[in-house]
C-alpha cells in the first residue's frame, strides 16, 4: 500500500511544532503572507509597509509563554504599541517635545527590563515600533488620517499575536521542550570537557581546559535559568498538567547531573600518579564522555519526542565498576592511601549514571506541589516598584544602559533634525539594534550590522532591477522577512541583509526603492557611530571595573552555598528550598564571573588590565566552587565522632574567610595572606582519624582541598590588589 506523502499525521505536526526555528518561520510566513494578500486584495498596496512592520514588532515582542501567558503578554504589548504609535503621531510635528519624549520613553522602557526578560523584550519591541511609526510617517507620499500608521501597525501586531496564541495552544510545550533539549545538550558538552581531565592533561594545558570548563558551565547555567523561567510560567497557568510534571522531573534530573558533573574530588594529578598502572582513570574518561553523548541523545529525543536509549553509557559504567572491584582486591599498599578518594569519585560518576537511567522511565504525572517545588514570588505593585527602584543606581547595568539609550536616541534625533536628513529615522533604528549593554557585544553587532546592510543593499538593488514585477518583489519581501527571523539570533549578518532586502522591496511598492538605498547606508553608518560613542563614553560598562565586585559576589554566594551544604552533614532536617536557592545563586554568580572576564577580553587593549591574573583568579574561583559542589553528591548526616567539631569549625572558617575576602574587595581593603593560619588548619584536619567512616573521610579530604584553593584565592587576590590599586594598597601594607 502506497502512503500519501502529503498527508500530515499528528506526530508529524508535533515534530514541525517542536522545531523552534521552523515553527517561528512558519508563523512569520503566514503573518506576512496574510498582510500581503489583504493589501493586494483591497488594492491598498501602501498598507504593506505598516502591516509588515507591525508583524515584525509583534514577533520581536513574542515571549515563550503558554497560550494563556501569550494572551496576557499580547494585551500588554498592544497597549504599549497603541499608546506609543499615537504618541509619536501626535508629537512628531513638535521637535522639542518629541525629542524630550524620546529621551523619557527610551529611559523608562529600558528600565522596564529590570522586571525580567519578558518585559525587556516587550519594551525593546515598543521602542522599535515607535521608530517604525516615525519611518512610516516620514515616508508617506500623501496626507494620511491620524489613525493610519498607529492602527495599521497595531493591526499587524495583533494579527501576528493571534497566530502566536493559536500556535501555542496547538503545540503546548514547544518552548519548554526546546529549552530542555538545549539544556541537556549543553550539559553533554560540559561532560565531554570534564572527561578530558581523566587522565589529567599536562600542567601547561590544564588551566586552559579549566577556563573552557568554566565558560561551558556558564552556558549550562543560562540554559538552566531559561528552563526554570518557562516552567514558572507554565506552573502559573496550568499547574496540574501531567506532561508538565514529567518535564519538571527532567529539569530536576538535569540539575542533579550538572551538580555531580561540576563536582571535583581530591587532586586528579595525585590520583593519576597513584593509579598510573590501572585503567580506572581511562574508564572514568570513557564513562563521562559516554554520559555526555547520552545527554545529547536525551536532548535530541526530547526535541523530536522520540524514545531514549542509553545502553552505551550503561556499558561504560559497568567497566568502571569492574575496574574498581579489581583494584579493591589487587591494590598495592601505596595505592590504599588514595583508594577511598578514588571510590568517592567513582561513586559520584556512578550516581550520575543512575540519574541518567531514571530519564527513560519518566512518565507523565500530575504534581500537586509543582508551585512549591519551583517557587516564584507573586508580583505586586510594591514588588514591581521595588525591582525597578533597586536598579536606579549607577552600579546597575540596566540603569547605565537606560541612560545610554536615552542619550543616544536623543542625539540621533537631534542629528536628523539639524542636518535635515530626509530619510533619517533609520539612524534611530540602527542605534536600537546596535547599542547593547557591553562594549564587546556592541562592537560585534556594529560590524555585523554594517556588513549585513551593505550585502542587503547590493542584493536589493540587483533583485529589484532583475525582477521589476510587483508580485515577485512582494514574495521576495516575505521570504526575506522569514529569513530574518530564522537567523537573527545566530547569523546576524545574514539577518540584517534579509531585513534590508525586505525594506527596499516594500518601499519600492509605494515609491522609488532606489532612492532609499544610499540613505539606508548613510543612516546605518551614523547610527552605528552613535552606538559606538555611547557605549564608549556614556557610563561605560568596562568589565575591569566590574570584575572585583563580580568576583566578591561569587565568593559570597559560594560561601552561602557551602554553609547550606554543610547543614546536610550537621543537622537532621534541612530546608530543601533554601538549599536550592543558595545553589542557584552560587551557580549564577560563578557564571557571571566567567562572562564578565569574557567581556573584558573583547574590550580595547588599554582596558584589558591584568588579564592573565584575572584568568588565574577566575579559574581558581571556579575550581573552589567545584570542590564545594562535591558536598552535594554525598549528602547525609555525620554520625557522632570526636572529629565532628573540628570539621564544623573548619567549614565555618572557610565560609567566613570567603566572606572576608569579598568584603575586602568591595571596600577596597587589603586582603591579608597568612600562610601559618592555613598550615594550622591543614594540620588539624590531617590529625583527624583517617579510619573513621567514609562520609567523615570525604568531608575531611574535601575541606583540605578547599583550604588549598582558599590559600591560592587569597594569594592571587592580594597580588591583584597590589597591581590594581598600587600605592594605596602599598600604604595599607605598611600600616598593617
């Protein structure tokens, strides 16, 4: 029997809905085609531009919500769009009032980003729609009613919003599935990198590998936060959904796998020297590598809704267990000294595999306590105002960016007015897209925008010359709009070229498209220059200034994380939510430190100060964090032993020491470095009874490793302070 190749089964439809970029492209394609057909059918081809621009603005404001959440977001978006479009229409004839309103609107909407990603996206799209309104009014070839631009732009936005809501209702968990898939793929990459530590690389390359590991850790944290954000929204709108319960389990298992993967046990080089003649470290390498492959398999299976097969990873862990059993029987006396540390390491790796083994068995289940497992404080007017007012300080990146955008857009408008640029509002549009919070990201976006604009203008000139027919040009505009949305997050040059082609094709329907080619290029150049000057001179976000504070915050969060973890070893009952919150804060702070270092490396040479020293500090900070994370893999209350008090005091000292370093960095006080204190604590821990139970031995050895890392953190921080603050710190050294 021959099957119909054009018949779409429900499973095929779900797969199409699950391919994020493809589903995005389909929605945009339908929306643009609908706008084009409407304009053509009623012989109002000049409606194409505002309808298209309204669709684009709405698509840029789209959030990864359930259909109920998208209804709320769409209502908020439409209210902002209507007010903004009519406001631009009313104030545009009055330059002074309009320039002032641009400054106030840019600052206010950008500050709205303090409320979270959803509102930041809506605010950015509102600013873009404001500029689209200016462009439409500026390019009008005849007098139009006051409602013309605002209503058509809003209709385009409403049309796309309705499509988005219908799509979210048909394909309920698209965004969540894609986010979970990306999360497991990122964890897989992290495990692949971690496997390269077994056996350990040469001393020359170990720091490079640790830095790569820290950077990949940041990518995992971003993916974890994205999944959590989507889950919170889903729980809020449909907490009893059985499939949602399954996805929550996926999220918690991913958290556990990442926590185990980011753990460090003892010194890998010592283990490699001691067990040089055993294959155990090679088996650990294979197991972690296979676990990474399994995570990728899980991610792809979640994305395509396929069954999960992890047999290869299970075979690898069986090899680890066989090797450990052989070592336990045949180990040499010299190897017994570190055998317990090796067993704790392999127990963690086996535990990681056990977490992976749970995934194929997960089934849909309703979670009555879903909102308790992933709590989210309810938003009130007071909390909203508190979130915004907390960011109203020069130290806030959101505030600095809001001031920068406000001044940059106002300057752009002043240039348009003073130079009487006829087609000048693309200057503001370029500034909106190019001016980003950091110098490195702005510079990258500037180059991409300029290159994409040139390519797009050349392509547009060629295509409207080769295909003068109106129908072909409109189809080219639709295709270019779809390409823009498919590529705007990862291929910005191509995205810019596509949107430039779309704009020229659209304008060629109501005027002469050739006349806007040169102005588009000049406006892009002016807007890019304004963006570069703004990010360089207006409250610049130089990373070298942020690194000490970011580093201090990372140390504070690591101290808090260690304190909460040690409760599991000292107390009968521990608040799991408090522990999870401290863990999330510590992971976010560690990821932020790594990204801040990456930002500094993209800045001009004279702002990349002490780069090598900062790299060593970031590596050491991440390694210390890894040793802290290992406590999560062996949680359990210690049985009563004489050494318990020493272990508790040692952990308290590490916590207080980390907080002390953080305070010194924040207040620019000298970090003292006393080797004798560390040696005293090391001696106390070494004198502990090594024959006690496994958990005591683990806590003791981990605390010793933490003291080693803490000593290096203090020494490097002291060295950094001397280099950065120079004479001030040296004067403090003399006083002390």
